[in-house]
C-alpha cells in the first residue's frame, strides 16, 4: 500500500476545506483501517506500506500485528516511489498487489478472483473514475517498465500504465472502476443503493464522516442523507 500518514493538516486537504483538519484526519485514518481490513482478507503476501512519514504508535502497532511492514518513501519522483513500493516487498517473480489507502470500496470477490489470475501470470488494474487507478497487481521484475513515462496527477495515468504493461507482454485484466474519497462531491451522484454498499464496505469511514457532519445545517440537499434516520444504526 502507498499512503500518506493520516496527520491533521496534511491528510485529505481537499476534504479538510469542507469538514476541518481534525475530521479530515479522522476520515483518512478510517479509510486506512478499512482498506487494511479488506486487503487482509486477500491472499497476498508480503504486505508493505510505503509512507511519507511514520504512523503513530497505535496505528503502527495495529498494522504490525497483521503482518505489515512499514517503509518510508524516498525523495525520488512518483514513478520511482511506485517502483520502490514493488521492490520493497523483496519479491521478483511473484505478483505483488499495490493499493492506495483511501479507496476501500472495491468488490472483494472480484479482486480476490483477479489476485488468483495474477498468480497464473496475468496483471490486473482497478481504475479510479478520474483516469488513475486505485489498485494494480503484477510481478515486480517489470515495475520499472510499468511506470516509465507516466504523467502522474493527470487523466492519462491509467492508459499509460495499461500501455506499458501491454508492451511488457502482460494480459491485463481491467476491473470495474471504484471511487476514492477526496471531497464531499464524491457523494453527489451516488444512488441510495451505492451508499448502502459503501456503508457495508467501509463502515469506519462512513461512521467518521457521519460524525464530522453531525449537526451541520448548511449541507447541500444532496448530502443531507448523512443526517437522515437511516444512518442511526451506523
């Protein structure tokens, strides 16, 4: 996993502009824990977290109990950081799964199936709606080629990595896209069914958001579901 430590004032800065630094850090922390929980259910080993700075003592203890190894990112460019995440596992010829920490809303069954196929020599990638990706899995020996020339933070990230993996000879399984959570606009176009699935998929995250918005009277109509009775059990 590649992530930024959930520190107030540094984590989820776009979301912080809407709910404040403290609550944004709590949401980031919850996203991290929901993602760890879901990744722990996959048969992927070893497990590495590439961080901008060390986790706090409590979080660090939790992830170490689950067998995760923490590595602090170097100062290289982002392509270099991605290669570093793959090579940090110590693996070369077995597939490694790389995930972001703020998108735990993936379909467990479909990802587990893709991991099985990756063990047979395929690669897979889980797109995000903005043209990037939330998850990718392939053999680390080709990591340098996979991320070569990628224009990060643009809508061309996904297509660039797909092109690179195809050139490297991979059959790439592209999963259905799932969102990451950067701001409250994330919820604008979601159906009630989608939101219920998100509650099931990332309960800690959704509970943190509910707490952040409790008592707010200035919410846009499309966000007022956070204050509805349907959330009472969360």
